[in-house]
C-alpha cells in the first residue's frame, strides 16, 4: 500500500487560487456596497418626500381652518396669513397657491377668476410646495362657504 506523502498535507493554496478568491470577494463586496448605497439614497428621497407630504397636508388643514372669503386670491390676508410649517429637519418650503372658483354647474367646471357677487361658495385651492432640494408636492382641496 502506498503511504501518503507528508509533503502533500503541508501544501498551501497556490497564488492563482488566492487571486481568484480575492477577485470573487472583491466583486461580492462591490455588489453589496452598491446595493447599500442605493438603499441609503432611496431612503433619503423617501424621507424627504414624506416630510414634504406632512408639511403639505398640515398647510392644507390650516388653510381649511380659516374663514371662507368670497372671491379670495392667494394674496387675500386671511389666506396669505397661513404659513407653511417646517418639517422636523427645519426645511423651508416655497409655496405656490392657485384658487379657482366653481361656475355653479354640473359637472363642475372652474373659472380662474371671480367677480364680486359671482362667488358660488366653492373654491378649488391647489397648493404646491417645493423643497430646497427640488422635490415637489401638490395637493388640491375644496373650500366651502
């Protein structure tokens, strides 16, 4: 019977085997870090969008709480006094408000201007907030007399 050569059990890995293992591990680590980076970017975008949404809805609720003003514009003092709340990161948002006025017909159509005495008691208010990093949120509400 042939006895095993003691030198065979002491053999290590060849340089080629080590290089192949390092190349495979490098590819695996690169894929893991790329996935982690994508996750972190996506999480940041989602967090910013959810904060914008909270501020947008809060602003809309405040606007719904003020007294109805016939033929109001975004510059009407009652509506203009409502401020956009800052989020938990103290982000300042730029607001854009447009108001349309119900024509009194069905299905509803909206006019972009209103004359005194022509207000039918329903306004369509569209609010758009823009964050400092460019994200935008839009919400349309109806305000009744």
